[in-house]
C-alpha cells in the first residue's frame, strides 16, 4: 500500500503512551497529533498502546495508524510488525529501518559503511563499566536501544572514577567517545532535509534539557558556515536513505568548530522524532511553511505498509 489520500483515510488511530521509558514523551506527542488531526478533519481515536492493542485496532478498524509511540516496542520495529501483519498503513519507517535505527551499534555500522562520519564505540557489560574506565575519558555511556537521552552518562576528561550507572541500566551498554562542540539536528521529510537547528543549552543535552520548559533554546536555521550547513543536510538525507527510512526522521550531530568539516559527527537517526508543535521536527517544518496540522496530515497521507 502506498501513500493514501486524505479522502481515503478518514479514520485515524493515534498510538501513544505504551510501556517504554519514553511513555510520557509519547503521551505528549500523541495528544498533540490527535488534536491536530481532528483539526485537519479526520475522525481520530487515541489509543494508549497496551497488550490489547491488536484487539483494540480490530475493533476500531482505522484507515491509517498514526504511530506517536517513542522508545522500545513502539519505535524499534515491534509495533510496525504488528501493523504489517494486520495490513494497516502506518506513519514513519517500516520494520527494518525502525529496528536498525533503534540499535545504535548496528545503525552506526550502516552509517560507517555509507561513508558517514561516526565516532568509535564499544558494547560493554554494565558491571564492568561501573568498575573501571573501559575507554579513556571523556566518553559517554548510554543504552544501546533507547532514545530521548534516557540513561545517558557523560564521563568528563580526567574523571577519577567510572560512572555510577543506575540499577535500571541494561546488562550491556554502549560506551562512545565524547564529541565536543555544538548540538545540531536535521529533519528529513519524505527524503528531503528541511533545515538545521542549533540546540543551545547550559550543559549536556539530556532528558531534562529536551523536555523541561526552558531547558534548551533552538536557533532555526542554525548560524553555521555554508559548508557545515550543507554537510548537515547531506548527511541527514544519506542517513535516512541508508537505513531505509520513510516519512519523517531526524538526525542528530555534534560539531567541533575547531576542526572544521572533520569535526562534524553524526550521532544517530531518530525514526519517530517528538511530535509536539514545539518539538524539533515540527519546528523545522514550520520554518519551511508547513504548520503542525498540515505536517500531521502529510504524515497520514504518506502512511503505508508492506515496505
């Protein structure tokens, strides 16, 4: 099924919440998307995704599923597989691209094979990371398959002790070379990069900085040298393509100004970026002249399955 017209897709189920660590972010995205789609003229049902999701979807029988889930199960190919099985067109990327992007190690391998700039990282037992420095500081420790900066630890240069990882961290974690510099991000919509945002914070761009009011400031478009701006757009489009993404994606970068183009590093690609009107992707769409209801409508019309 390719993209559907707004006439064909009158009933939309918005999936939100779910059991992941990003539940609250997803509920916020889902509420905003449901309101925007209602404003755009669709018959909308909001669903908090739980174990009865399949039965609920069979009962509702939507024309399209708007996937506003974030994190595990909703963003890693699991719910996409369910929707493929049910033959329900859905927004964002398919099973393989979703699973690949969520697995940071495998997505970095795909980026590297495509000639995109990434930093070295290893997968190590969390217990070992708690006991000793498994990499020379500075480095970053994070789960291999979470988003929204959930469970991210920054170990600074000359740190005396390894990080005291929370007990909730997975048994194995990613340890990645720290990249200094500016935090940049690019949204890709239908294969085309929109613009570059410069994310300004007073410290590390962690979960609080992303979602707490006043936690960060966004400069759209980013004030960058033309070469760096163009490279961000190019790298984001190539990342979207090499993972096999569709719909909307957002790629995150760090740029060390002192190193010029060599200092621009691709961190990761998010196949289901935050979807409130002030989130990074909708903010970039607004800069391109696409308001939030129009963006949500485009995503419904772009929905598909079997690819």
